[in-house]
C-alpha cells in the first residue's frame, strides 16, 4: 500500500510494537491502516515524525535498555520505538550512572530532612515528651548538622501523630457546676 497525499499531515498513531504487522497513521483527516512494509517505509521517509507520548512505562524502558545492551545504537532504537533519540540517550545515561531506569518523581520543593532524620526526631520526641519543637530542632542540628525550623519539626511530628499537648490549668465548669457551687 502506498501512502499518498500530504505527508506532513501524516503521523504514526499506534502500532503493534514487537511484531509490527500493522499500524495506523493519520493521513489528512483519516486514520489509515497500513501493514509492515508501508509502515516501515513511512517511518524511514518521515524521520522527524515520532510517536507522541508523555511518559514511558517501566516495561518499555526495560526493553529500550535491553536493546542498547545487546549492542544496538541509540539511533536504531529510537527509530524502532518511535521515540526521540535524546530521550533514549538520557535513559541510557541514567541507567549507566545508577543502574536505575524508573522515573524520579520530584514535584515540589525537595525535603530538608531525610527519613533517618525524621525517625531521629520521632524517637527523641517520644523519649522526652516535654521537649518543644525548638528544643528538638536544636538537638537535630547538633546531632546531624541539618538545620530545620521549629515549624518543620512540628510538621514532621504531626505526620506520625505526635502533637503538642497544652496543659489545662483548670477544668472549665459547666452551667450545672456553676449553679451547684453558687447555691
């Protein structure tokens, strides 16, 4: 099958990846089903057009790394999977640096304290229930060198269910108690 018409409008929509027997492209306004030879020819003639996806799933990342470990070039892998070569390069670099291919979720500001420091705060607070957040902040700073505010200590302790207790000076009287006292 030969693809005719406006090639700039055509783009690969989806295809069976491993055994690419058929795929779908958008040609003009229509979605056209094409088979292996036409799909390969379309991919070779339109190298700029790549499949658009936001994130790669873990399985696909593993397959990409597997292809690269077998000796395939980054360009061959990027053409095979329809992914930009820069994405393949970053994935391979991260795999070589720390052996990890899963995504790093890092939204928002990075945490000041590590999980071990949070544990230290919790243990210290449980040992000495009368210590304040400022005291705990100073103790953490002297023990680990990490300076945190009292608000941070308050939040970290709140996550594990430790809150400050205000000592009650006197028990508030109900209306019945007031009447009985004055009678």
